[in-house]
C-alpha cells in the first residue's frame, strides 16, 4: 500500500517542479529534470500505473500553471470561490487526459530497449502536446517547449518550433532517466545526452534580413479590471486615453485590446474623431483596440487601424477563448455564473497586414500568439508577409503574478520561430518589445500607467520552420509522433511473437 501511494504523490511534486521551469522563474533545466522523473516512473509501470502517474504529473503541472484563472472567475467574474477553484482543477484534469493516455500507450508498447524506448517516449509526449494544442479549439498554454525560450534548445525554434522542442526535451528526459539505472545505461544514450545539445549550438540561426526600423509607442493605461466597465469611471478613462494617444510620439501608436470599454458603434462620433485626429494626416498611424459590430450580429474584439489613408483597416480576433469570449454548447449556465461583460463574442476575419512607416504589421489579440500555425502565413513570402508582429492584450483579468511573464515567454518563442520582432501593448503588463532573436529589448513595469517608446527593426524572409509549417501545417510532427508509436508497436508485436520478456521493468 505504501508503494501504491508513493508514485502519485511523487508525480504531483514533479508536476509542480515542471511549472517552475517556465516564466517567471524560468529554470529551463528543471523542465527536463522534472520530465525525467515522469519518464522514470512510467518506464517501470504497467499501462494502468503509467496512466495514473502521467495524470498526476499533468494535473499538478497545469493546475499550478493555470491557477490564475481563479482570479478571473472569482475576483472579477463573481463565481463562488469553491466553484472557481474546482473549475481550475477540472480544466487541468480534463487536459491531463492527453498525457495520461500517452503514458499508458508508452507503457503498453515499450520494447525494453533503451534507444527505441527513448524515441518512443518522445513520440508519445509529442502526440499528447499536439492533441492538447489542437483538439476542441486547442489550449496549448505552457506547452513544454516554451520553457526553452532560453537555454541550449532555443536554437531549435526556427527549425522545429515549440512542439518539436518539447519532443526533443522529452527525448533527453527519458535518456536522463535511463541513465540512472545500470540496466539501461548505454554508450548510445550517453552520446545522445551530450551530443544533441552541443549540436544545436552549431545549427544555423539567421534566416531573415532587416527591413529598416519603426518608432513605436506602446500604451499601458493600467486600468484595474474591476473598474474598466464601471459606468461612473468610463468618462475619465476615455479622457485619459485621449491624452495618452495625443502625447505619444511614435510613428506607430498601439493601444491594448478593448482599450475602449464601449463598442465603437456606441461611441460619441465627436469623441472618436478627436481621438483619431493626430493620425489622419502626416505619416503617423495607430492601432486602437475596440469592439466592432452590433447587438444583432454580435461584437468582435477588434483592432482599428488609422492612418493618413483613413480608417480602412480592421482586424478581428479569430481564436476566441472558451468561457471568456464564446460559450461552448451546454455551458451557458457556467458563463452566466461568471458575469463577464461581452462574454459571448463573434469571431473575426483574417485581414492583410496593416502598413505603417514602411513596415507590414500582423496584429494578434490576446492569446492568439499561442497558435503559430495560425500565424505562419504572415511569416513567409507572399501578399500577407509581415515584417513585425503586434500583440495587444488585457491580462488584468488574471492579476499580475505569473500570467504576464508566461504570456511574454510565449511571444518570445514566436519571435524565435519566425524571426520576427513582436511589440506588445497591454493594459497592466507585460508591455514590451521583443527582437527577432526572442530577446526582450524594452519593457514597462507591471501595473504602471505609461507609454513605452522604442525603435524596432522589421525583418523579412522565412525560417525553415515557417516554410514547412506553411506548406504542411503541424502534420509532419503528427507523422513523426505516429511513426515513433508505430515503431514501438512493431517491436512489441515481434517481442510477443517470440514470447520474449523485456530486458528491464
């Protein structure tokens, strides 16, 4: 009984350590070490045991990594505290089924040979992460590859992207786990563990070229979420926004998402004209967050582009957040409990890049920057090729701790994958500038009203990852994962036919 109880507890602890490898702590070696604990646990388990151990690891990882959802549901959504806490755990548990299934599959198919099993474990982990990132609209928050926005594996980003990095980390994790056991040590595993990270450092990393620079002003109003839609304060907020826009000096001025708490069709036309007046002549431009649409057709979380050419540009958010921006079938009661303003929105449509100061800008609203496969068309040559990414967000829903640094880390990985700079304008943080190498070159302090002025270098060209992702989507990674599982299955079938036991347990 003591042995049965040990592993779930150990995996809960390992899952919590896994979260520490992401921002704000950012201890990337801990990602591989924590995953190695899981690898060692499932490498000597039955399929049922492996499923339980994988589930416990993932529940702890995702609950500790998504706890800030409690703030939006309880503090701002009005949901009772026990129900909000339960909702976070239930979400983490549901998403953890992917890892549980993958670990059970590995335990069932493992061949008892170190190198094939290490590759098989990486394949199963890859399939679990792809499934979580794509099924049911996808929710790839803190996918394991994001922990390596810094460190020895970061150089793989322009080649294989975040999911590929996660698979390589899983391969190293299982190699490390096997290295602790004398029965599974081999010179092949030792070479792999040492040679792979070294080889990454020599891989080519520069695939894009400069398109010049653009002076940007990124606004951070710092309006508390519980006051954002307060009718008594809206007039003051809108006046402060107008003053902030008028004082901004950049050739491009960017506001956070939904910086206007009133949909555009309900705004006083005179106020809107005054707000946009600085950008209707000359060479300056602005991207302003608002809601477009109407009550009948639905409202779209949007960015309106304003320049000397007029207001002919708009971008509408396409990838909506479940429960916060759209209501999944059968969950109206749950969304009603949260009392979120504009909690059931319409999806936007894709637009060509917004041109400002000679640069082509690809807008992204909120967590759309998690989905590189949806952004890639603007990172390869063509009519929609962008030289910069622009992310606007309002993370005030989730407090300050952890979520801002996590979201910034995800943006950094996108910049590494596509070698494009990204500028971020947020309500309360993290407002920042990221260069094409994924480095944060400027950032405003969190929960501070201000404007971040910076000069940003645009880039054009395509990384290897962008080229194959644009051509095939994530299917090559699905193919690699399935091929790895098929290799394990073939080995298991041969082993069963010979009635030979595995070399280790």
